[in-house]
C-alpha cells in the first residue's frame, strides 16, 4: 500500500508539473500594463523582473501604459492586455457593466485622489461645487470619489457640470482656469499641489479604494500558474520597493517625468504593505458600490455583493 500511495503521489506531482509546462509553453507573450499611479509596476518594468522570470519559457513580455483605470479596463475588455492596474471600485463598475475582470492582487493602498481647486476659486468645501465645472475621468476612482463626496453633501452630478477629460488633461484644465475643480489622481495631483499651489480642499482617505491588479476570467481560467508566477514577481518588486525607497522614487521620477518632490508627495500617500487580496478589499469595494448605487450611478436591481464576490479572486492571494 505504501508503494502504491507513493506511486500515485508521484504521478500526481508529475501531472501537475506537466500541466504547468503546458500552460507556460502554449503562451508566447504576456501583455501587462504599467501606470504612474501604480509605483510597483514602474519598478517592475524598470528592473525587467518579469522578463527574467519568463525568459526560460520563451515567453516575451509586452508593456502597455495605462493612463487611468478606465483605460486599463478598456484594454482588458478588448483582450489587448492580460493584466491591468485599476482601483478596486473602478473594476467593480466595469464588472457590473459586463467586463469579466478578476482582481487577483493588491499593489497598493493609496490616498491617490482628492478634490482639487485653485486658490482663486473660493472653493473650500464640497457644497461650494454646486453649479461649478469639474474635470473628471469617468469610470475611475477619482470619479467614484467625487460622486460619493457630492452625495454626502446632498448634491449629485446633476448639480454640477462635469467636464470629461483624461487625468492629465483634467489637471491642465484646472490650472488654465477652464474648470473650477478637478477630481485629481496622483502623481498628477501631487504635481499640481507642489508645483502650482493647487489646493486639496476635500480629502477622505478611506474613500480611496485599493489599487488592484486585474486579469480576465479567460486568462485566469486557462493560465492559473502564469497568474501565480506574475504575482510572485510582483511580490519581488514590492519587496524591493519597500527595502529601497530611493530606487522606487527614482524609477517613478523617470517614468512620470516629474520632479522628486512631486513623487515624494505621491509615495508618502501610498501604502505598499498589504498585498493580500480578500476581505478588506471586499468590504471597501462593497461600501463604494452601495454608495454608488444609492447615488444612482449603478442600477438599483444589481446585487452589488454578488458582483464583488465575482470580482475578487483570492485563489492567488499571497501569504505573509
């Protein structure tokens, strides 16, 4: 019996190894995004860690820049990337709208968004936004943050004039005086604050949802071993980022083409210590989803809790 058990276990192990080899060999390329709002991705790209990990398998790595969660989610929905960086609540909205994404890893817990204005507008609180023009990128954490802030102040999107711009253009519109306020995103928000004296007049860190790495349902189903390996390499980059903050800052300065003081401001608002995906993300994303539903942004008949359960995939959660 011992011989049979040993033989069976050996065959199972060989089968598992063979399956991993097949999963690696049937892929020729991994397509993954990087984003200045995801500092770990910037260091990961600069260090070439994914390339080193998959070189032995003959798998190339293609990098695509995401200018915001909305772009990363568009790329994932079009299957033009395999992994994309977003805010958790942005991924939820995408999932509600039929984009079959899976959130598999946490790259940061940031305070990356706030409501921003210029000193000359006289805006000091959310209630002052009534009738004002606000730049925002729809489908991103700043947009979600704005909707929740308006709702808490007894306002809605109907009470303001939204100017839909990508994040970088929203910053420029604010500084030029084309809009009265902007739902900002770091590091662009830090740039406006440090370099141009912009004011963060409304901050609420707990309403910034987690920075999550997403893949598609298809990729997670067909290549679970690849997903685990990508997350493992992400973990190596995260460990390096924590151990050598100067290297992280230098990498983001180079990628974002912004001064050190700006990136330092971004990084002081970015927590890299909690990579596990699970209950904390479920709770935060659920709260955001219910708030958006109450504000009329998400349909009333959607069961938000069910969608959150479909979104968060903790099979690949890292252990600490």
